């Protein structure tokens, strides 16, 4: 390669590097970091007075969703925002309401004044799920060990970036916690803390081992015991009464059998014999 061509290439590379560096610095200077909870709102101001701007645009990633012209903001219907965009009361801003996790990203606000492009403002938004910690508890009794197996699960919304920490009776990281507990240990306290890069929340639960022992079949044994007690009482107090009851039952059964199976003459003969 000839020297002057090499020098031209090096010079061009240096110019491109400096331009790239300048663009990066300019972007960083015009970038605002915003963090919001799901369900909250974000206002995106044009950032210039009406008299100095002839045209403006609002863009999310690479899609225009509003423009400013003739001193008025016009919002375009976008499936992504689904009716959640509002024009600000100053008619120089756009408000995104009821923010969702998918609204996270870069918002670009560009403006023009007569014969000049004004610097583009960038808003980097991160929407966080609201952390509301809930603890689910379940226990299983193991009779052979006289112990309960305790299973706890900590939940704080659908944000996958949330980390969980257990403290109290047991310490552990992660959303799930399992351990054994005896009846003698009584009630124990556990705390779950959920955290993301924006906020933290926690909740406390108390658990104790509640045995679920197999019940005995006391109803049938009690009924049998009551009948035996009745018969014993009858034999002790009046053996003649008991014998009379047994003979009466046998005679009644014989009468029923003969009545339904014998001929009228046979039935009459049996009745006379019993009399």
C-alpha cells in the first residue's frame, strides 16, 4: 500500500472514531433514566417552548406514536399502548398511563425549529412489577416419624428478576422452602423478602405442626358395647322378661311364614294351636 493511501485510511478511521465518540457522548448527555411501577404513569415533555418549535415527534423504539404541529399534539392509535396515551394539559407533552412491563425501553423525542434540528431527547424507561409478597403454606403429617413436612412458597408477581430470601426459623435463598417440624417445637416464624433493582417487600408467616392421626372406628364399637350392656342389664334384672321377648319374636316369625305360605286350613290349625 502506498504511503499517501495509508495515511488517508488512517485519517478517515480517526475521523469516524471521533464522530462515533461524539455521538455517544451526545446521546448520554440527552438520555434521562426513568423507573416506574406497573400501573403508574410517565410524562414525556417536548422540552421546548411553543414559540421555538415548529414540529415534534414522539417515538417508542422505532414507532412514532405522536406528533406536534401547529401548536397541537396529535396522538396516533397504536396497538402497543391500546388507548393508554393522553395529551398533556400544556399541549406540549404526552402521558403514558397504566404502565406495563412491556413499556420498558427507549423513548425518543425530536423537535425542529425553523431551519434547525434540535437535539433529540432520549428517555430510558424501566417498568417494574409491583412487589406484593404472598406466602403459600402446606404441610404433610408423617405418622411413622411423628413429624410434619412443611412446604412454603414465596411469590411477588411475575417479575422474573426478583430474588427471594428466607429468614427466621430457617434461612435460605430462593422462592421455595421445605423443612420438617415436630409438634413439640410449637409455632415458628418465617419471613420472606423479595427484591429487585428498584424496591423490596416482605411478608411473615407462622406455622406449627398439626398432626392428622388416623381416627379409630369408635362408632361401631360403641354401638356393640351398648347392645351388650342392654342385654346384660335385662338378664340381671328380669331373666323372665328376656325369655318372653325371645319367644314372642320366634312366634311372630313363625306366624308370618305360615300366613304367607300355608293353605287357609293349615293356617287356621296353626293359629288354634298357638292359642
